[in-house]
C-alpha cells in the first residue's frame, strides 16, 4: 500500500482545520475590533477638532463684532481686523490643525495661518463647504493631500453675529494621518498577537491530533500486516474511549481472521497442488463470468499475467465477446476452437467448459480447460495437404496413361503413325511417377531420425564449376551461363552427392523458368565462416507474398508450366532439407518480371598455407 503523504494525512487535516477555525475567529474579531476602534478614534479626533474650532470661532466672532461696532462709531482704533485675527490665530494654534482660514461674509479670505499659502489672502473662496457655511450650517469632508497623499479633515464653521447673521467663516484643515498611523500600529500588534495565537494553536492541535491519529496509525499498520499474512501483531489500546474500543474490536477481528485463514489455507494448498501439476490450462470464474482463478499453464497458453486477468470477463480474455455471451458458454457442451494464429506461425487452442452448480441448480461459476492443439492441427493439415497433393500428382499421369492405354487396347497399336507416340507419352508419365515416388522416398528418409550424411572435404570451386560444365554441355535451350566464382580453392566439409542433388534441383528450376535468350548467373562469395552460393535466372519471378512458400512441398510458381516440364514441386523442398542437414541456410529473392535468385550457405574453413612456403 502506498504511504500516505504528510499533506494528505488526517493529522495534517486535523491541525489545519483547527488552525483555520482559530484564524477565522481571530479575523472576525479583528475586523470588528479594528473597525470599531477606527470609528471611535476618528470620532474623538473630529470632536476634539470641532471643540477647538468652536472656541476659536467664538473668539473670532467677538473680535469681528467689536470691529463692526467700531466701524459703526467711526472709531477704528489703532489695529486692523486682519491684525487682530492673526493675533488670535497665533494665540490659538493646535498641533493637529495645519491651517485656519478666516473668510468674511463676501467669501473673501481675510487671513490664513499658513505662511506658505499667503497668496490666497484677498481672493474669493469658491469651496462648496464655504458656500454651505454662508447659509448658516457647518460643513465638513475628508480629503487627501495631492502632494503627500495624507488624509485631511476640512471643517467650515460659520461665524454668527447679531440676529444669527453669518458675518464670517472659519475654514480649518486638520491632519488625520496620525489617527491612521495609530491604527496601523494597533493592526501590527493585533497581527503579531494573531500569529502567536496561531502558533500556540498549531502546537496544541498537533498534540491533540496525535492522540487520535496514533491509534489509527497503529490500526493501519496492523491492516498492512494482515494483508501480508502476519496475524501475530496486535493494536495497542490507548484508552477506553471510542477509538480504544475500535482497537479492541480490531484485535478480535485479527484473531478470527487467523482462525479462518488456517482453515482455508489447507484447502487452498490442496487445490493449488492439483492445479500446479496439471498440464492443461484451467480457468475458474464467478457467477458473473469474471475470472477468480487461473493456473500457470493457462496463463502461459494465453500469454498473460495472472495478476492482470483476475476480475476480467472470461469472454474478453478468450476473445469470444463477438460470438458468445457468458450465458452461451454456460450452455455450451461442445469444444470451442480458439484460433490465435498469425501470418508467421499458427497457434490454436481448444476450450472445454464445465458449469459449477449447487444442488439447487444455482450457478456459481464456470470452469474452462484449455488444450494446445497447434501441433495436432498442423499435423492434420499437413497430412490432408500431403494426401491431396500426392493424389493429385499421381492421378494426372495415371489418367493420361489410362486414356492412351485404352486407345491402344481399342486398336490404336495397329496404327504405326500414332502407336509409338502413345507409347512414348505413357513412358514419360511412368518416369514422372517414378521421379515423384523417388522424391517422396528421399524426403521420407530425410525426415527419419536415421538419416546420416557421408561428409568429406571438397574443393567447392572446382566442384561447382564441374557441375555447371555438365549442364552447359547438355543444355539445348538458348540460355547463356555467367560465372562469378573465385579462382582460389575453397574447401568445405560436405556430402558431395547430397550437395550435387541440391545444385541439380536449383539449376534445373532456373533453366525451366528462364526465357529464350536468358542468362543464368552462378556466384560464390566467401565469408568468415561460410560461403554463400547464389544461382540467378531471368524468369518471371515470384510474387512477394508467395516468396516464403517456394521451399514448401508441392509448391509451384506456375503449376501448369511446371507439370508440362515434368516437375514434381519437391525439388526445392529436398534442397532445403539437405542444406539444413549441412547446418546451412537457404532463401530466395525475387522481383516479378526480373527473375529469381536462390541463395544457400555452407560452413567452410579458410585454406591453410603450407608452413614451409
């Protein structure tokens, strides 16, 4: 069983859930606490600024009333209104208020406390808060400084005179950034506290999770030990809670499994012994047709692994899903032939089926027994083909002979013009049957275990040239011979008679299939431990899909022409058997319309030079 990774373990999940719950709770508390605290600090800041501005507004209002009364009595005094207002502003400066502007009833800026912003003095204020304050209602808003980006609270407070008439406006700008810096510090403290709390929570969660996961880990190890057949291990009981009771139950289950395993093991060994020593393949299925047992011979016959086919439907394993269902196999009483043959080699199995049933008739499954009948089928096929070929080869000349003999018996022997021709045909057919029987006897002898070669060292160069010379002297067709044979001596250990017959059969075929004016090429090439002999013609060639059949018995490329020329279809088959008996190889290469080349090899030794030379 694959080991559970740390991040997939219940230990990790338990601690993660515990930490996440605490984190969510801390976040909810933090958001509520910080939100309320920020709101409280901002309100206190505004209340403080508003109180200071109210006092300032009162002082400025009194001063403006006094100057208005002085103007009315034509007694302006020694100082101007702007100077007195500036003096009041200097006497009432506050840390959080960065600028105070005093605006008259016509919205003109009289004085500003910001020395760097004196250019606005005398100009008319068009701010919406100023316009609102002119109506007698104070106005405020929170803005950001375009240069520094700091937050500011702007408050416009009307200055009222006699009969609550607005005689001026106090326009104040207060810096709020200190409030938010304080909130940032509080947030940092809260985050640090949250991290410490989460760390402590994680440690406690790990300790708590171990009390739960440790017994579960022990039970997992016990389950793995049970899977491996170890029943001696027990789960440790850590307490009398639900997990402890589960551990006790697990130990009781282990004891019962051990008893059941002991009972079934004996029966399994008996069945395994029977199946192991069977030569036939055996497959057992359950009532649904899924494989529950397969012995080694069956796995070998089907070329599968026992582990991979278990629980697989038997009709899929045997390749019968298109022809049979599992219910059809339950009713099948005859053998089923399984043909797994390929183009290169045949492979045939026979399957017999037997149903496993209870006394009540309930079907528990199916037993399938497999037999390899490839060799039997091959032998039967070869026997049928051999009988058919021999019958055909003998029937043709016998039919011809009977026809001519009947004609001679009916009086044709008296006709001197046709009688000799009839007798000549009969003689040729008789010789053809004799050649066929001799070839069959030769193949039969080579197939027997008593076949022996009479080997001797032969100079193959001289030997091959001598055979070619014999053909060249007796050939009547207009065919030329070409030789590519080295002049050096090449010694081979062969049965001279048998290799003579091999060359005779191959050269005879080359002459038969060569056209008028064609050329036959003979070649010998010496390799390190063998020589390669080649005989090429310029005949019609052999189709590519039939090239590997030319060495089979009774095979002919052109059957009609071969019979007319007296061939039996056994020449190359005999040549193959003789070459193989010499531990050589034989093969053919061909191009349709261009000709055919027969190659075969023979073991050889390099010529040893005389040590005195």
